[in-house]
């Protein structure tokens, strides 16, 4: 940002002294919104006009009133609100809201398939025998749907649409690109990294198995736990990602993130024992949800290790191939579990609209998670996991009458605190130091002129003699 030359106010005493605010966002493109800490410099700015034909300077008549200062401040405000950083933050808020909605919607739709809310009218109970039914309008009944692997297989099949959606979006943005050019470009990027056809299919198969196992554990935990409990436990994958990145990818060590990992593990332990350990399936559900978080972290870190910095076309092609492998190779396992009675579902009473809605929102969540980086920072994408927890808690209270207190509430709070500590930047002490320095500068500049005047003579005699 270019600045006008600053001249001391003594050369132009008629000019009113006004502080000029300079916001530097050079590092914001790389470090995200944390790097946009405003550097406020209080200086006296003077506007002077120079003539080309003479060396003399003439004072420009200043506008009457404060219209000039208001216009200047409005221009600065508009420039800061329309900057690239501001636009990325606007898009980031939208992405966070959409991620939260899709994640909460898909999870609660699958939970609805397991545990349905049935009213007295749907059970055929009249007003006469309403008292016999304990005067309760809403009752919870377990539906005959108990097929977490079938749900995993069905939802993962929608990943086939990743690459077609990318092609459509690419053609809308660049009308000159054809589908063949986009496909050849994505394949060429894999060849440049040394991937052959056999190696590419092998990697897709391994990641497909890891993805299916992770999704299965998460969906199976929803049969035991509330949706809010499962989502809070799954949010701990952020701390697992840091640990694995530190060990495998050799990323920078940050002490505060180790504290975050400890808090997340403590929260998991509190949720595991929130209903006791005797004849309670809660421990098994917590283990499944925590294992799903660890599996998702392994998937993300291994993807960065094996694939590296992949383009959006590569990510889309990879996900579509995983969906094809899942649809073509996993269906015999679904059929085997159904015929052996391990999984039960009634095809006549199956809510296909709910299952389709859950699969669509699950696909939208994955699309936003991987393509949201194109318009905003990764910070807002990660926030979608933790902001979904309070929204889901409100739905659990309204729909199922859930109560969050005691060890359950303490565990969720610890997980949330650990989640935010993990997102601290690597050089967070520098940011805090600069922020405190700016606050001190603002406090000094806001003091009245009386305290800065040095020519005040205090009386030497007692003003109230005895």
C-alpha cells in the first residue's frame, strides 16, 4: 500500500492533526487472518501540491468543515472492506456456515434412521387411551434399521460425483476448457509425480479401505451415542492430525498444541465414563467415535505424505476413483452382512428420502472441506467441525430431550478448548506481543492532553493553611 509523504505538522500549522491508519496485509495471504494485525502509526499527514514550472509552494485551500476527512475515512474503510483479505473472510464465514449445516444435517439424518421420533398419532392412539400411554405425545422407538455398513457404502458411492462436479465448475469458469483437456491435465499431473496406472489404482484402493473403515466406525457410533457426543469426539481429529504431522511430516513443534492434545484426550476420557462402566454401551460408542477421528487423521496425513500438494483436479479424480472402487468391490460385503443377519433393515419401511438427504449433505461436506481452500483460509474450514457441536446439541435437546451436564458437559468443553488451542499459529507469541504493543500505543494516544503537558507548576504552599 503506497503512502503519501509525511511532513511534520510544524510546517503547516493550519492543518488539523489527524492520525493516519495503515493496515499491512502482506503476510495475510500466507498466514491467514492471524497475520492481519493492524500496525497503527500516528503521524501528521500533509497534502502539498508542487508546480512543474516553479519551485515555490502554494497552500491549497482546505475544505470547509470536516467533509474532506469524512470522505478520506470512507475511502479507507471501503478499501479495507473490499480488500482480498476481507473477501476471503466473508467467504470463510459462508463456508463455515455451510459446513456446519451439512455436517449437522447428515449426522442427524443418519441418527434419525436409527432412532425415530414417533408420535402418538402415528401409533394410532386416540384421546381416550392417551392417559394409558402415559400422556406422552412423543416417544422414542428403535427402528428396525441397523445397517451402518450399508449406510457407509451408500454414502461413499456419492463420491463418484466429485470429478464430474469439478469438470462442470471448471467449464463454467473457463469456457474454453473441454472435458477431455481437464481429464488429461489431471492424469498428466499424476504421471509427473511418478504414478503409473497400477500404482494409482493401488493407492486408491488402500485409501478407499481406510475411508470406509473410518466412516463405518463413525456411523456405527451414532447407534449408541447421541449425535452431539459423536460429533464432539470426531472433532478431536484435529489434535491427531497435529501429532501425526509432527511425527510423519516433521512439522514444527508447538508446545501449546501438546496441551491441546492432552485436553482433548481428557475430554474423551470424561465422555467415555459419563454413564459409568457397568452394563453401559457408552464406552464402546466412545471408542468407535474416537477411532473414527484417529482414522480420519491418518487418512489426511497419509494423503499429504503420498500424494503431496495435489491440485483440485487430482483430489477430485482421486475421490471419484475411491467411489468407483467402493461401489464395485464393497457390495458383496454388504450383501453378506445382510444375509447373515449381522445388519438388519426393512426395505419396505426404509426412509429413502432421509438416506438420500444424508448422502447428499455428506457429499456437500466433503466438497466444501476440499474445495473451500480456493476461496478462503483453512481456518474457517476447520471451524465447521466445532461449530457444529452446539448446533447439534440444540437439536438433541429439542428432538430427543437430551441433557448435557456433569462429565458429559465437562468433556465437551475440554474438547472445544483443545480444538481452539490446536488452531493457534506456529508463532502465536509474536502475534500476542504485537497485539499488546498496539493496545499500549492506543492507550497512550487516547490520554487527554493534560497528562502530556510538561509546563504545569504545582503550588508549593498548602492551599488550605491551618
